[in-house]
């Protein structure tokens, strides 16, 4: 079958297009040419034109008896016009049917029509020019635009997914985000479908810190926009083609011209057809009718000129389907959706990494050993902190580390304990791959990466583009002449750098890092290496940073510098004040951060405790360090409990000692310590007793387990048990009755422990007091007995009279203790006061101080002043 020539098709299109607009044209012409019959029609764009009065002449000639020739001469003046209108009335339905048929079968043909359409003058009709509004209405119908989208969808999608930014984020795992200030567990196309399916403008802002997954979410929404699926699950009622803008706009011009040029350049690249020139009018219609989804990435990192051009608040802004990613919460008018990315805690970490590994096709490497997988995930949680501290980027980098360790049997990476090392580890992995591809070594990759990163942040302290020539000059200043090949290696093989734009449209003069947080940490490492211990340089940096404050975007870099100072600063002697000052500039709570750092130190010790290669002595040392940390390390008590069952007695002993210092008296800890009271090693038994006493859990099982030990053959065990019971504060009769016999133990240390225990329990009953009073004459336990009686608070006459003579004891420790005891008893009798007053002139300063405090407690300060 021979196809009709293009000219014929275009002519048919013109006729069809004209037919649909004839009623409106006829309406308009009736005002200019009164002899033209009015055709009633709805007017495009809701313009109502009142019809002219209908002529009264009938369309049928009247029958008369005059000759034929005379009848012919007497035709009405508007007879030809009426006959012409009869022809149009017959032709209009057919032409309208032709237009609708083309719209239905070959809608893209309508795009071949010219911008203006004229009907030439005929003997019976004037020249007609189709109004532009009608032409646009008929030419860019939604059906036509949908056909254009469908025509280019496959190529568009392929090229879009090949974009480096999109390809690097191909493995998407949904995480909790805040959607319009409400936290949701999973972001899906259905979640966003309501505003996208409405026939109106839709603007979506994705904001959050660097590395939190903003661009990943934007790319995923773009994929949903191109996906053909059930309408109930679709993002919008129609497919959309995404256009990603991630570069600065250098074009000059007024209004929307620079924006349109940038968008058209991207579309031209994405349709992958150099022969087809993108029509600006078509692009405007695609943007306004939401067939193009415009994505402006890294808006907050763009310069002010570019931000001014991409101003959605402008009435001329063409895109009615817009996604903006930013590090700050932008305040554009008419934002329909706000998505804030969130950090996630350790509970979500294992889920995220598992899903990410499945997306990468690497889950089989870990599926067999779930325990080791969870241990690896816990290590990352330790590196970055406890709750709500993990970003998507860090989780992905760590997952890549895990994959590399499994595939290449790299065990040395297990020592990572800070974010800068994690960043450098990622760089080393990329470099190993690059060295294999180029078959040559690149030993300076770390230093070069840090220098390039610094050049990308040097001006504004936020990730941006760097002039290629400036980077080359920086290398030259170091005596390097290989800068060009270095940049090529970073861009082509490591894929860390990227130039502006796509393919041949790239601006080779400007480069930037593909991942902003990576650039921030590498630049921070450069700064630490460059400034070292130079206080002047650090002072200049802090002053410059303070001048740039006010822009939330630089906070990421400041925090990266602080992390690098803490992790690497000791190696080059960075002054201690630097990290604190940077923290203040970034608005951090330094006290809370100090506590968090201590927690991280403890977590590292616990990790080392279970390291496969650690010796017994290493573990003993780590347990001691953890125990010395006190209650700050309370949260790792259950990890320490595991060593209470170790075969090595020194580890059992050290674990019990550590638990006693942590202050975690929870049931699992107490129940784990109780069996050690019967351990075969006496040192382990003593450490368990001390631990139970320090924890202060005076539950019945603990007390009943300790009481028998007061009669143990081992004097050290009797001493420890007495001290433990005294610390628990259980002053019940069984406990007191069990302690009293120890006041006469043959070992002094045991007797002292029993005295202190009774004093701590506070049981001032007569049997206890009567048992303690004789000890005031025993030089070995006299001081302990005095303190115990003072603590009991029994101010009876026998007690006071037994204490008063000791105020003149030759031992100043005794005099001081008695003064304190009398002050605690509260007996302000004249006898007591008169006995204390001479001690205000005692030769020993501590005695004088104790006497003054005792009198003050007795309420005679004024008398002291007068004296």
C-alpha cells in the first residue's frame, strides 16, 4: 500500500483542525461580516460571543408566476453566503470526525502542525487566521502529550537510569521519613499518589542532612513516575518523564529562558535523538500539564544565581510537577508535600543492611551465618553512636565494606571504629578496583582525594563544583605534573568525581564529588593534615567558619572536621580546643557529646573484649577499664555477664569486679553473680561478694546467700560478706544477729568490717548499742566504734557519757571522730557543748574544724562567734 505524501497528511490535519474551530471562527466573523450566517458554538477559553440576529430570508426560493430568467435575477443578496454555509454545515461533522480520528489513532501527527495556521482567501470567503489559543488547545491535548511521553518513554528511562547520580542509587530501601511532619515507616508511590493525581500543580520538597538519602528518594519517585502499573498503585493518573537538574545554570537571560534552556538540553540528551530538535513550546506544555517531572537536586548547595533562576515562587516558573532536594527546609510557596529524611537507630540498621544486600544480590554471602551478620551490624552501631545516629550513606558504605570483606577475605577491616576510617576504607576499596582495571598502582589516592575535596569546599565550606584548572594548579604547587591523569582516574575509574551534565554536553571545566558527605570528610581530613598543631591556622579557620555561619549547609562540613579532629587529631597533635570550638559553632551540646564519646569508648572496649585474637591479659585489662568507667558503662553490664562463666578464673574475677562498679543491679546481673559465691576460687568468691554489696540489691535471695558467708573459714570471705551486708542496708534482726558475733572475731579486719556494717545499717536497738560500747576501750577498733555509734543516732546518756572522755584522747583521729559523732547525735546539753568548746583551739586543724561543725549542728553558732 502506497503511503500518502507528508504534504497530503499535513493538509488533512489542517482541514481537521480548522473544522473543529469553524463554529468559533464563524461567530467571530459574523461581527465583521454581517452577511455571514451565525453558527452557534461554545467559545474556547470560556469567551462567550452573542450571536447576530438571524436573517429572515428563507433558504427556499419563493414560487411566483414570473419568468424563469426574472426569478433567477431576483435571488436574495445573501443567497451565495447561505449556500456556502450549507456546505460548511455538511462538511463540519466530517472534518470533526477526521480530527477526532487523527487524535485517537495518530495523535503525534498534530505536533507537525505549524505555530500559525491561515486559510487563504477565496472568491466567497476572506482570509482566515486560526486564533493561537484554539491552536494550542487542539494541538497539545493531554492525549497528544501522553502519546509523546509513550513514544519516548523507553529511551528516556534507559538514559535516565544510566545517569551516574541515578545509577549510584539504584538499590533503594525504604526507611522511615517524616511526611508533612508525620513520621511514617515506609514511603511508597501510593503514599504520594493523592497530590500527584489531582489535576493541579504539585511541589515536593525532600530535605535533610547530607547522606540521609534525599537524592535516592527523588530518583525512586522518578522511577515510579515512569512505571506502568495498576492505576490504584500508580504515582499519577498519567506517566511522567523525569528531568534531573543537578548543575549550576551559567546561562544569562531574563525570566524563564535560562531554565528552559537547561531543561531542553537535558531532554535533548534523554530522548537520544540528535536529529530531533526539541520544540520549546512543546516542552512548556509538557511541563505545565505535568508530563515532565522536574527534579532540582542539591538546591541548597547551588549558588545564589542558580537558586534565583530556579525560583518556584515566580509566576513564570514553567514546571507544575516539581521535586526539590535540599539540606534545609526551604520555604517555597505552595509546597504540597514535605519529606524530611531521618537518621535511624540500631534496631533498623540490620533490616536496612539486609534489604540493601538483597537489592545488590549479595545476601547469599551472609545468609548462612546470621549471628556474624548481626555482629557486623552491631559494630557499625557502635561506630556512629547509639540512637537515631545512622545515615543511609554510612549504612551503605558499611554494607559495601562487609561485602568486600566476604568476597576478598579482608579481615583487617574489622578494626574500624570511627566515621573517617569508614570513609577512607571505602576509598581504599574503590582504589583496589581501579588499580585492577588500570593495572597500575595508585599509592597517593588518599592524599589526592583529600586535596580535590578541599578545593571543592574551600570557597563556601559546602560541597560544590571546583574549577578543573584550580585543582590542576593545586597539584602543580606540590610539584606534581600528573593532575590531569589523576582527575581522569578519579572520574573514570573511581567514579568519585563528575563533570556537569550528560555525555558530550558535559562542562569539562568544572568537577564535583558524586557524594557530598564523602567530599566533606575528605576535605576535613585534608584540613587536619594541613593545620596539624598550628593554633594560628586553626584560629583562622574558626574565624572564617564563624563568618560563614547562618547557612545551615556548612554544618555538615563542620561536624566532619570535628569528627576528624577527634579520630585523627592525636596523630598530628591538633589542639584540644579545636574540636570543642567547632562543636560550639555547629550548635552541639558538648556535655552530651562528651558522654556519648565516653560511651563509644566503652563500646570499643567491649568489642575488643570479644575480639578473636585477644589474649586473657588483654581481656582482663579491658574489663578493668570498663569497670573503672563506673556507672557510665552501666549499659554494657549484660555483655560483661558472659565472662562470669569463663573457664579462666582471672576473667571471672575481673568480670565480677567490673560489674560491681557499673551499678547495674538488674535481676539478670544479680542472678549471674550469685553462683560465683560458691566458686572454687576464693578470689572469685570475694569479688562476687563485693560486687553484690556494691550493687545495693537487698533482695531476700541476695541477703540469704550472703549470711552463711559470715561464718566462712576464710577470714577474707567473712570480712567481705560483712561489708556487703552493711552496704545493702538490710537492718533486719537476722542480719544484725549474724553480724554481732563478728565483733569478737580473732582478726582485726573482720572486727572492723562488722563494726562498720552495724554502723551503716542504722539499727540503734539496745543490743547493738550495748555491743558497740565496750569497743570504745579497744584501741584497735575504737575509731570504728565511735563512728558507728555516731551513725546510729542513739543519743542516750550512756552513749554520750562513753564518748565525752575520748575528746581528750592523745590520738587526734579519735578526737576528730568523737566531735563528729557528738554533732550527729544532736545532744545539745550544756555538758556536751562545754566539752566541745576547747576543741576549737585544738592544735590539729581537722579537729578544730570538726568541733566547729559539730557545734553548728547543735545550733550554737552565735555563741561560737561571741567566743
